[in-house]
C-alpha cells in the first residue's frame, strides 16, 4: 500500500485510470483522502460526520471488483462527500442548524443510494450553513468552515 498523500488530490478520471491499470486501489484512494481530511479537519471544519468502517468496507468491495475487472460503473471506487442534509444511514443529519433535534438517518437517501450503486465511496457528510440558506461558511451547529489554510 502506498503512503502518497497526493492521491487525495487526483481527479476522478485519474483515479479511475489508475484503478483500471491496477496502479492504485480504491482502498489506497480512500485512505489517502481520509489522512488529508484528518490532518486538515481541525482547521477547515468541513466534515459533519464520517463512518470510517463503513466507507473503508465500500472501498474494499470496490477494490475487489476492479481486481475482477467488473466495476459497477466508470466511477467505482472514487471517494466522494455528501452534504449533511442528504441522509446517509447511521450518520447525523444536521442541516447546519443548532436548533435541530439530533436525528440519525435510518437509511440512505436516494442520492446516496445511487452513489453507492455506482460503487463510489462516501467519505462522510460535509457541513453546511443553517438550512443551506447562506453561503457564508458559518453554521450555528458547526461554526466556521474554511476552504484553505493561509
């Protein structure tokens, strides 16, 4: 397994080409994205919830499909994030608002079902401003979300 953080910055197209050539696995891609996210999360504050065990399991299943040359789609194994207002089974749905009563999604929303049906690997849910109403990057639930480190 490679320990190359640059994998996390590869485009979906580059990742898939590497999967096809067996130069890189979906597990390596997922692990790289998680390492970068974990290192930057204290400053950026972008992730509302993660399911490392479930997501890594999906990455491993994708790796097995690529090894059998039977991906579910052209995007099989590509890590993605899902906005926190779209239900992901077992993860908190916050809508960015501290006024919400905490709710854990019982099942995946349609968009997440389709992402998983394509073999993509949800890394976690991303924070949003209260109810997605403004683009300030500020949430009463999560605080400030930043996009870069200065």
